């Protein structure tokens, strides 16, 4: 399978860099990827520009909804193949890859339905004229995603961008393009006007920057690290592109002393370690009321030691390897850093198995608010447990980083939970649960966790801009003006 790019309606072979993809569980090569040359990226952008200008895509609301439904059906029919590709490429447990695929199907269907409910807003004005506000697409959108949820995060952007009538140039992470290549093959069977969707593969510096710097791309939606988001934001400012950024986090899970400790420890483990902790909203800081700190920590450590690492294709596996050797070393370096900073390593931080980039899940206690392991996004199976004595202190600690993506609150007292939630600076807060993205509700961050929102009606609005038409009835031959 050498034809891995999708440009101008065709699967084509990349003329750029050659990259060997590695299975992170076995460290064996999976396949060689032929990435796009800069010329091919420019071709993709021009194809998307012409498709926006010259086809009826932007006006054909029904056609767009039919396409999204068709793609959802194809994805559903290929769910197991797609899940297996995702697991081979990322190392995430197969059960979790299947969930990603199911969520992707739902997202496509959701935006197909939502699109059909959109109508221009009409207003009678004080001077007797009528205003109509239409939400119109931007044109060419550049969509760039990371490696932790390669297909799902892609669909979170592709579905609303296309629903709104834009055309797309999509770039997955250079480490995890496999599921997106398969999606492009499915799209190629859907009779989409050529140029409406383009897939280019490659790294950020060549392929990514060609998209973010292009004058013919009008909107960028990016998910990834905060440092990369900053660079992209600066690049986009040069041509005043509209930008949505879903960036890093250091999300707190606040555990009050009225909880069932057993259940709270389960939520904390799920929050911190789901998908190897390689999740933007991972609850990497667990804030526990001092009355239950000892019992909670003991319970969480006991359960953490039972997390089953291993073959991600096994149905029994809870946690797979990290995405790459470099990333494993980065996460490991934070174990050393935590120890140097004087924190206590309760469990984890060891390599696991003969092969694969596995790390046993890490819990630190005795941390100070200014420590690197408390402030920086580590993006692996790594969490710190902190204590608090009062609601106010919990809120202060929760808000004490530059991030503001997500938070969780565990308490039987619903009023208190909502009171605390109201004071936390983050875009998503789960009370007595964690992690679930709801396709119809916004997802995104405060502070340095990003700008803009994905999912729900906000996610659709991110891909269109309002256009105000004000019309006055013609009176006589010349019309009637107030100026
Ligand atoms: O992500 P990047 P990386 C965090 C996490 C991780 C760190 C680095 O802490 O350790 O970021 O991971 C493309 N113009 N997150 O390097 O750099 C790149 O090719 C255009 C958190 O993998 O953010 C890839 O497709 N594109 C995060 C995508 O950006 C550029 C998820 C993401 O890469 C570019 C992943 C450029 N100049 C990592 N530079 C989350 N919070 O969800 C890079 N890219």
C-alpha cells in the first residue's frame, strides 16, 4: 500500500520523506510511509481551494449530510479493521480502540443531523428592514491532530468542518497515520467532489507549516501540545487565520472526604491512567481531603499495582505501551525529576517486559505546588496526589497551573460539588465521573489549554463565520435609503 495520500480525489504515493512506522508494543516495523512533499501539500491546498470555489459543496447541505451518513456507515462496517490498525500503530488496548471507532461513527452522524437543523437567523429591524444572519464556511480548513487518538480527534474536526461546507486539508501525526489512510480510502468510495477532502502525511516542520503558513487556508484547527500550539498560533497570525487550539492540560480530580474510597480510587485510576495517561484531559493531579488521604493513597496504590500491562491486542490488557521510545524516556525523566525534587514515589516508574515502550503507572506524593511534576504536562501514566483541608484550598490548588482544560469532583454533596465547579477555571468538569466526551457538548480549554471548542453546536460554529445581510424593501424605482 504505497498510495497513502489523498489529493484531488485520488490516492497517490507521497514524494517526500520516507518514514518507518514502529509498533510501540513490539518495537517492530509495521510499514514504510511515503510522506508528502511540500509541492504535494500545495497541490492539496489548491485542490481544496478550487473545490470550495467551483463545486456546489458549500451550498449542498443535503449532499453534505448524506456524505457524512455514508461515511459513518462505512466506518461502522470496517470498525474492527480500523480498531486493529489503531492499536497496532498507537499501542492502545484494543477495547479502547473500538470505543474510539464507535465514538467516531456517532460524531459523523451527530453532525449530519445537526447540519439539517441549521437555518439562517432572521430579524425585523427598527427601520422596517430585515436582517438575515447566515453562517457561512471559511473555505479551506487545515486540520492537524496528534498521535493519542488519531482517528477520533480527526473525526472531531473533519465532521464539523465538512458539515459547515468547508473543504479540508488534513494532517495526522507523522507517528500515527494508519487509521486516517484507511479513512481516506473509505472517503474515496463515497463520490465526494474531488478536492473537498485531502490527506497529507508528514511532520510539523515541513508538511504542517506549509498548511499553517498558506494564504489559501483560512482556518486552522489544531490539537496537540501547548508549545506547538503557541508556534502555530504565531504562524497563523501572519495571515490572520481563524484558529482553534485544543492543547495540553494538568487536570485536577478533587476527592472530598464523604466519598466511598474504593470507588473514588477507581475513578482516580481511570482519570489518570486511561489510554496510558496519554490524554489531554488526564487527571494527573489527584487532590484528596486530608482526612482520607492515607486510606485513599493506599487504596489507589493497591489498585494501580494490579493494572494489567501487556499485549494491546489481548482483551485482558488494561494498559499498553507509550507511543515511542522518545516519549517513554521523557516520561521516565519525570520520575527522576520527582525524586530529585524531593517527592515520594509510591509506586511505578519501572520498565515492563522484554520489548515495547512500557512503563508501570506512577504515583507520587509529598509534592509541593511549584514542583515540575505538579506543573508540567507529562502525558503518560503519571500522577501526583496532593492534600487539601478546605473547599477554598482545593479550588486554589486546582487552579494553580497555567492549564485549564478539565477537572473532576468526587463528592456525595451535590451542592458543594457544583459550588466548587463554579470556581474552577476549566472548560470541562465532571462531577462523580471522568473522561467521557459527549458528542453534543463542548470540549476545550481555558487559559493555556487552548482557544475555541470542539463537539456540539460550538464545534460546528468553529467552522463557520456569520454573514449579516440587511435588506430594505424597494420603494419605487430608486429604492429607499436612510443615509
Ligand atoms: O505533539 P505536537 P508531540 C503534548 C505532550 C507531548 C508533547 C509533544 O506533552 O509529550 O505535546 O508531543 C504537528 N506546524 N501533547 O510532539 O508537537 C505534528 O506533526 C504545524 C499533548 O507529538 O503537539 C502533529 O501532527 N503542525 C496533546 C501535531 O502537530 C505541527 C496531544 C501534534 O504535535 C507543527 C499530543 C508546526 N509547526 C501531545 N509542529 C494533547 N493535549 O492532546 C508540530 N505539528
